[in-house]
C-alpha cells in the first residue's frame, strides 16, 4: 500500500500535455472480442496519437515510457447510470444535510470512482454541475461527468421526496429544499416541464432525465403508476431536441416505457418489468435500453417491511428476464450500476460490471462498459461536454486508458480489485496512478 501511494499521481502533480508511450501492450479496443498483437500506444496531450507494432522504434522524443510487459491496455470504464452526489450521504442528509459537506463527500467519492478505473460516468440525477466543474478544472480528481442535473418528476412521482407537510403544492410557488438544491424538480404540466428542462440545459445538462413511472426508492411512487402524460413527455423531448440532445426516462413497466417511446424518449432506464412485445417495440424504434444488473445486496439493504423493500421485491425478479429479452432482440444495451446511498456498494462497482457474465462473455461485458456506453453518451451531440471519441483505444481517441495486470478477457474478475490489478489509470492523457516499476522518461 505504501508503494501504491508513492506512485499514485494526483491532479496537482498530473502531467500537463505530456507524451506517454505504452510499450509492449496487448490492446482491448473497446469493441473486439480478441486482443491485439503486442503493440505500442503513443499518447500526446489528451489523445492517442499512434498505435504501432511493439517492434517499432519510437521517434516521439522526450516521453514517459511505461513498459506494459505484454499486459492488457484497455479503455477507461464508463458507468452509464450513476448518481455522483448520492453515493455517500443517507437519503435524509442528501436532502436535509449541509450542502457544502455533501459536496465534499461527493468529491472524495469521485476520486475513488476514478481510482476504480471509471474514467467517465453519466450522471442521471442530482446536483453534480459544481462537482463536474471542479473535476474538469483539476481541483478534484474524478471521472468525466455527463450531467443531467435535477431529475424531472411529477407530484408523487419517482424522485419526489417531499413530505406531506410540503403539500399542497402551488404551481409557481416556493420551491422545497429538494428542488432548491437541485436534486429533483416537480413539474405538473407541459409548460412547467419545459421550464424545468430548460433550466437544466441552462446549467450545462448534457441530457435530460425524467421519471416516466414509479420507482423503488421514492416512498409515494407505486411501481405500476405511469407518471407523466404524453404531452408532458413531448414537451421535455422537444425542449431537449431544440438543444440537440435527448431525454432518458426512468421506466419499469411496459405502459411507462411505451408512453416514453411514443413521446420520443431515446433512452429507457431500467425497464425491468417490460413484456416481450415492448422489447420488440424498443428494437423496432432503435431506442436505447440502459440496464443495470442490480446486486441482491441492494435489495436486502432496504429495511424489511418498508414500502421500498416491497417495491424492490416486485422489481428484482424482472432483472434477469429483461437481460434475456435484451439479448433475444439485440437491443442497444448500455450498462450502469444505479448505486444509491451506499459507499460499500460503490466499492463493488467493478464487481457489478463483472456480474454481467451471467448473460454475456467477458469481452461483451467490457465492450458494453466502454465502446457501447460511449455511443450512448454521443447522443448528447453538441451538448457533449467532452468532444472526442471515448470508450475505445484507437488513433485519435481521447486518452482514457487502463493498464491491467492480467487479461480481463480471460478473467473479468480482475476488474473487481482495481487497487491491485489496474496498474496505470490515465484520464484525458494524464496519469493518475502508475504502479509500473521503472516508468521514466526515455
């Protein structure tokens, strides 16, 4: 552990515009099932400049050389369903606690997220704009964040964490604390939806998140309920499309999913209670399905006898069937974790990815968390905060890279222990961790 700390490079020390040469690596490119022949990968600034045979000589000049010794170089991992501000606090402190403290918690978790090898996350609900700015400016080490801003919900919808004492709600009246801190925004008409969506875009949202049906964690949102009307959903889609981006909708049931698709939503989050006809519809319309192999510990962590636990018991059996439908109909499937209020589960982020081998090969699972997830991120168009190609190892791509001590295509469990097995973590061409002995300038 002492060695690891000595060789870990945090933002103040991260190289600016350095030239880094990974020598003698086998590449998992984020798409292919097979590794490359031994290769060299030259990174200049924040992009991969050149990939050449390992036998080629380098004329890159003064570089930081990292001897891969035949190890695997792969893209940084991407979590497509993350809540950066909601990992470490409790539900009560997330809404009612000190905002400054919660931001510091989120900054610490962001650093841990990066050190688990996750160089990018799509944040699908929460006040993460300030955290993103701090990471982008190098104040805090963390992943790239594609922020949605506040979840848009309806009265008693998923994401409405108000209490009865906050009722009745007056449209245009005083906002509750949940809304003031940017966690969720309640909107009960097409016009109000349009305003709330535009507010998130104004603050820098790369995509919009709505909750089209009931959810597990919200106390007053039954699973079977369809929340937004189609005109309300269309207002969100129109506002997002006017900005060149898209809407992602939380939806479990077939009715909620179908309503969202009819309104033009491009990404369905979860979908665990869909029927086969709805899976066919998703395939026909080319809509993304953002799935999560939610671990059993997440369900068991909800208090026995609680409303939330009862709803989780209803949802969890659908997870496996939804993955089977996604495979059967070749749906465009993204991967994420949806971890909430559990720093312990966050430490298992890589293990949750590895659990996909229940349905996919290791190469398919890793491709989903790299090249495939990057395709979903690209739907944000000009609202993309990080223009460039993510999730792949190829010339011209952004240099988000992991050097793995072993072959994750053969043994995906390597990603379950990133502290040991991720020897180098690079994001945007900067080295944040290097445990390779002898890494030094040529």
